[in-house]
């Protein structure tokens, strides 16, 4: 800030410096990511007789939890003297990489499979000035190429194999503990690539070992039924779910996620697309518009409620990983026929609305 | 929170209670709106030899500054015993009204002109469970009907004629002062309906009179050239600009906006669509993705810079009113042809990327 006073939230690298690999030479990179709302879910809490909170990660600068890891990864790339970061992504990762690269004065290169995605999904990355390269091949091929070209070209990979990503993502666990003054009893979280559940667990363990909290939550992760590799115990070749952000058939952090669930006394389970769609509406009823994939956490909570597995009075946090504005089409599609058409005279409108009171 | 500890940002009604019409009987409504990032614009600050900050209102729960006024308006509607809120809106207002109505347990009714807007623009309101009524008539007719039916049907109007809206919007000025530890020297802000510039000025005056700051900023508001009613001194019948959120030909808070600019030693001016598009890219270069209309503030700053009207070392805040995710199409359209297509073999990709280092 060039010597000016700044009394607001300083961003993750400054706020949680002692828990992160931040050194004197790490750039003070921030878009004031993190510090996302922990919203008390009033309807759900009453219905389930628990204290249910929604950790709304869609309030991050680029609209998803990816910003937590990306600020760390891009700062370390700059610290290492890199001028370009590269990743293969068609979604939230590309938006976050492009934003932090722009902020850091670096170039971002985004590899996507040619013809695979609508360019609209990449609006953010494009606007932030990323270079978009469409590969004739599938997504896996794009990721392979990223791994092959990064070193010879001197670029830093910011896909999930970058270890700084998970270190940065731990901070969401810190925030939850800071706001509640304790660790929750249970954390519910969508599982796609399985990195986020692993990072939360690292975070809760780190805070526990530092003496900031006296307990750790049970970790419950939920895959989409059509992409439930961990639950089924084998990679899914053609994963299918409308919750695109968790449509992943071979999670990169598979072992870490299983470890988090097992060690904490939690579980990895799956939820159906119908359950996700239903939870997506429950979340909106609380006033929150999240990405469909985000709703997997609440869908999992409802599933365990139906199974009679919740303890009355539990403090539960459900992670909502992304902003609903990332995927407005799903909202419209699931709502069906939404607008009624009425003549523009007073009598007609009064008649139509009379039943609304 | 039902008696649980909560140490995070409590939302606007709690945080700024003493400056707002919050009583014992006002519902403690919140989605933890406000507390939005004040982002130091590093590139712009260096280029203009000023301290330039971006107040990123897109980080609010529904993605725009409207949440500040809506939380106040909906809380007061509930306090007054209303069960339904109603507004005519095709954009940010409808999203915010629907979200806070859902949160408060009220029904929201949104009137839109039939055939006028793509339903995609209403994805948020739909998802939050608002009742959407399409009127055979134009937008002005929809607004007229809102005014006519609200009282007989016992509904609360939450369009900008609701006085609580501006009172809530003051809080953005409070936050800026709190974070900087002082008032900025100048505030730059887009002007559409002219309510927001009026609300910021009320906020700065209130903080000044309370002794929280020792000065007030000069207020610079910017209309789009094709919708510059205040600058031209007469309503515009068919306002035109790609910055849809400020495409308004007859601002509701016209007089208040002129008062804010005049009293503070500022001005209301206009910027062209080309200037807005150019500023939209400048903002992205800082790592922020805002709605096109948001860029009118930065476009105005660049205009005054070209005119030699800035003072070196000034502390300037530019308000970015909404999230770029509200209008991804503009990002794609303005970027033009964005993806290069390359064969999926190592040599081809190396050759294409070799020039990126």
C-alpha cells in the first residue's frame, strides 16, 4: 500500500503468515482473498436440530475457493523468479490463476481441450489477460502437456500438483476456527479432485497442534454418484454429473482425502445428482447462491440426517466452494418454467398477485 | 446464531447499528454483506502518481452493492410485519431483493417487462425462489404497477424509492474510512440511478459529523455518454450504453447526486463506452473482474488524469459496483478472438509457447 495505513483484512499471506511458507522475499500478493462469510443456516439448523453454518467460498475474489491456494502458488512462483504460470483448466482454476498472475505482473497460460468448453466458461481468464491455448486432444492430454513443457520453458505449473495450492487452502479451516472460537464438530465438503478436504484437514491439524483449538472436526466428503471414484475404489473413466466442478474421475489427492476421513472419524460417501439439485435449492432458501457442486456438502448432510447419523446440538460447517454466478444456466434449467406472463393493466396484475400475500 | 459465539464480520446492521435505523425490534438480518475488499491498484497508482484503491462491491453476497441497501430495506419490511416485498427490476436489484427476502422468510415478487430480458439475467432471483411476473408493457409500466399495487396488497416496495435503501448504502463510505483510517481525498463512482453517489455522500457526512474522520472527499460521478441525463440537464428517453447497470435515462436521485458533487467540490461528468471498455481492461490488469458499468469510475479517473486534473499523492477510491460474473458475455465480446488452436503434440505446443517467456 506504499506506506499508507490499511486496517482492513490484509489477505491470506499476511493474516496467516506464521502457518504458511511466507518469507521476507515472498511478494505481498493479495486480492484480499479469504475472510469469506460463515453464514448461519437458520432453516437447516432448526430442521436438523444442529448448528449448521455455510462457509461461502463464492465470496472470494474470483468466486471460488481456488483463490486461497492460488495466491500462495503464484506468490511463490514470482518469488522463484518465474515470469509465466501455466495450467490446464476449463473452470475455477483458470480464473484464479489468471487473476493472480495479472495481479503479480506475470503471464498466465491456460491450456484447454479444443472444442471441449464454451468460451463463456473462460470469460474470467480471458478478461484477466490470460493466454488461452486450445489443444487438439482431450483434457488429460492438455494436463500431460503442461507437465512436459513447464520445465523446459521455465514456467511454473499451478495445477493441483503444485504443493503450495493445498498449503494456501488450509486457511479456510483457520478462518472457521477463528470465527467460531473453536473447531466445529463436523465439516461437510464436496469432493472432486479431493484436494480441498485434504487441505482443510491439514489446517485443522495445524491449528490443533498450535494450541489454537482443543479439538478437530470429523471430516465428511461427498463425491457425485457418477464420479465417485474414491467410494467405488477405482478411477471412473467417464465421470458424469451436472455438478461440473466435481466431475473428476481420478482425484489427485485420493490418498490424502481417505486419510482425512479415516483419521478424523468421518467418511467419504457419494450423493446423487437429484440430491445435489435438491440441496442446491435448500441453500438458496438460506439466501445463498452457490455453484451446483457446492451443494454436494449440504446434500451429504441431508443424507446423513435421513440415516439418523447426526447428533442433536452438533456444530456443523458445510463448505460451499463456488459462486452460483459461475453457472447461471443450472439455476434456470432446474427452475423450469419460471415467469408467469400477465397483461400490463392494474386489474390483471392485482388478480395475479392477490394470491401472494 | 442461537447463542453461539461468532467473532467474524457480523454484517452491516450489527456493525453500523448506531448509524442506521436499527431498533430492538429490527430483525438481525444478514448474509454478512459489506466488508468488501479495498484493493490497492498498484499499476494505476504508479501510472497516475496517486494512491488509487478499488472498492470491490462485487464481493457482496449477491455480487453487487445493492445488498447494502437491501438488507436494511428488507429488515424494515419484516419489522413492519410485511410478508412480501416487490420491485420492478431486470438486474442486480432483483437478485438482492430475492436473496434477502429468502433469508428473512418473506416472499419476493419481481416484475419485469415481458420479452425484454433474457431469463439468464434473472438466474439469481429465480434460484432464491422469487416469483417472477412478466408484464405485457415496458419497464416504466412495470414500475408504475409496482407503485400502484403495493399498498392495496400490503407489499413493501424495495425499488429505489424505498428510503431505507440509501441509508444502508451509506455503509460503504464508513468501511472505506475505517480501512484507511481517514476519508479519501476523492471518490469516483458510476452514476446510473444516482442513488449510490448520494448514499456515499450521506455516509461521509455522517462519519465526519460523528468525528470519525476529519475531512470529506470530493465526489466525482460518471454517467455513460448515451445515458448522461444529469450532465445534459434533461432526461434521456432511450438511454444507450453497453454498461447495462447504468443504462438509466431519468435518475431517481438526480438532485441528491448534484448536491453531493457540488457541495463536495466534485463533479458529475460522462464517459464514453470506449472509455468504459478501456477501463474495464485496466481493472482486470489489477486482478479484478467487475461489471462493465463498474468501470465508469475508473474511466472517469483516466479522463481527469488526461485533463491534468489530478493532484500527485492524492488518495482516491474508485467504486466498482458489481461482479464481472454478472455479465460474462461482455468479457468475451470485448476480448474478441481469444483462443489459439494448437496440435496436441509436444513440438507444436513448445513452438507456440516458446514466445511466451
